[in-house]
């Protein structure tokens, strides 16, 4: 579980200091009546690396949206856990915090280093640990060994570290695109698939000429992927269902419409449930969290106050 940890990757964008000054005194978001004050965003921003080159206003707004979105998710999860499980014992939080510090010492790092790397304040680290303990309690109530065993069986390719090597052709298409536009793109992609099947051009040639992806110059090459976490679920599910040198039908993801070609499959490294049980629990918990947040958003009242 994380509280703002996921925004650490944003450090590479070198967020400029002008962003926070634009927010005024209003909370940056209100989630089911709970305000997320600007000070929380400011505290995270102060941990960022110094800007090398100025960002455009549009880039700053995009980064602000991403950070606030994580804050909103954090609030939704905390609110849900407050309704669902008792508060974590303060002594347990202290114990987890002490264990974190000891672990950092073994790596010759300090809590200040950790805060800098993860873009959290010490207060937020403690909040993260409290949320983690409550989430673990919720998981213990709702997921038993039988369910973990079932999850393991359903995702054995992942736990056996099977990978497939893929190429793809994508037509970028937002989910909210008009149906006529989507139908036209689907028709063009289907025609392109027929040309590849007929041998009129290779998959790589088609990707180079038509794909809307940075991988296009390399013939759509994506390299090896695992069954989970590396690409969107519909893409991974379709890819792992293919035999080597087999091409998919059209696959729809949030990014657009894809054709997928699998060019290699590495054999499994057989796992045992008893030995990977904690990995299974973590993966299951993360999927539960993601699905829960989708449901919570549907019924939540969320107000975002960014310029």
C-alpha cells in the first residue's frame, strides 16, 4: 500500500515551483466532503528535484492532475477503510516505522533519504503505514487461503515467470471517441490485418507505416512481457492466448485498437504456491485495491480545484 509513493516517478519531470503558487487558499480537491489542503501538495512538491528546464503550463497541469489523482485515491481508500475495519493500533504503526528505519540503516540510508526518494513527508510515511495495516486487516477478513490458491491457479503463467515477446500495431483511439470514428478505425485495422495475412506486407512493415506508437520504427517491437502489470489486461490476455508467430484479432484497450503478434515464448519456471504465497497475496491485494477504487469513484463526490 502506498500514500503518494506512486508519484515518485514524477520526479523525472522536474515539476517547477510556479505550480503551487497558482492554487490559492482553496483545497486542491474535496473527496466526499473531505478537503485535501494545498499544504499537502506543497509538502510533496518541496521534495522534488530542482528543475533543469522550465515546463510549459500544459505540462505542469498534467503533472498536477496526476498527483492530485493519487491524493484522491488515497482519500477514497482511507475513507473506505475507516468504515470497514478498526483503526490500526498506534504501537503497531510505531513498530512498522521502527522496522522501516532499521531496514534503511542496513542500506546506509536515512528516513530523510527515503522521504526524498518517495516524495513523502515523515507524517505521510506514518500515514502510509497506518493505511497499510488497516488494508492488511481488511484483506485478512475477505481473502482466505482457498481464494489465494484460486488466484494463483488463474495466474500461474505470471507466477511461473512465463514471458512472451510481442510486436503490435496500434491506432490511438480514446474510449470516448464517437462510434463512427471507432468503426472507421476498426475497418482500416481489419483491412490492414487482411493484407498482412495475405502476405502483401509484413507485420513489421505495417507497424512502421501505420502504427501510432513509439515502437513503430522498430516494427512495433515491444520485447518480452509478463502476464500481469506490464501492459493493460486485455492486451496481456490476448497476447498470452496466442501461439508463437500467431497474430491476434483486434484488441481494444484504453490506449486504442491493437493487432498483436507473438514472436517468442519463454518456458515457465515452475513455482509452488507455498513458496510464492506472499507474492500471490500482494498481487491479489493490488488487484482488489484497483477494482475497489474504480467502484468507489463511481459513487464518490469528487471536486478538483486546479487552475
